[in-house]
């Protein structure tokens, strides 16, 4: 199980989760008749930002663009900041039902966990222990060198 977890590309999981979550949210926003025009516009803007970041991140990773790490960092940062501000706001606001708070807490925990795993996988992939890097250099030398 540990080997499987090590091989998962957490950035792709975060991208997929983000697109799934926020497209679902868009449906909820459009169908909510209690929202004002401004409230609906703000919520749609949040959806557009999340989905756009996920799509651009997917393209950057898939096409191996040079600034891919920076694009991933933006998605990770936006995810963490949004959920810490909005998720905690939902939890402490007395106007929401317990069910609403429970659902949004789960969404927040999943999103923050995937962001943490994606960030950790990027850090781990960038590090090469010195013993391995020395042996790789030796293996690349022509025979007899």
C-alpha cells in the first residue's frame, strides 16, 4: 500500500478533485434562487478561478511547461487560503445548519489534504539523496573511465 501511495501523482488527484468539486458547486449556485445577482456573481467567479487554475495546472504539468511548479504552487496556495478562510468562516458562523457545516468541513479536509499531499510529492521528487546522486553520476561515465 505504501508503494502505491508513493506512485500516485497527487497533483493530478488535486486537479481532478478541484474540477469535480467546483463544477458541482456551479450547479448549486445556478440553481439557488435565494442568491442575489451579486451573490451569484461572486460565487461563479470563485468557481471560475478554481476551475481555471486546475485546467492551467493540468496543462502545465501535462505539457511540462517550464513554470509548471509555479503554476502548481498557485493552485496549492489558492486552495489552502480559500479553505482556511471560507471553511473556518462557515464553521464559526451561526447561520449555517449542522449538516451544511459537516459537508463543508469534509470538503475542506479533503481539499487541504490533497493540497498537502501534492505539495509534499513535489518537494520529495525534487530531493535526491547524495548517495544516490553520486552513484548516478558514476553510472553515466563511459566504461573504463
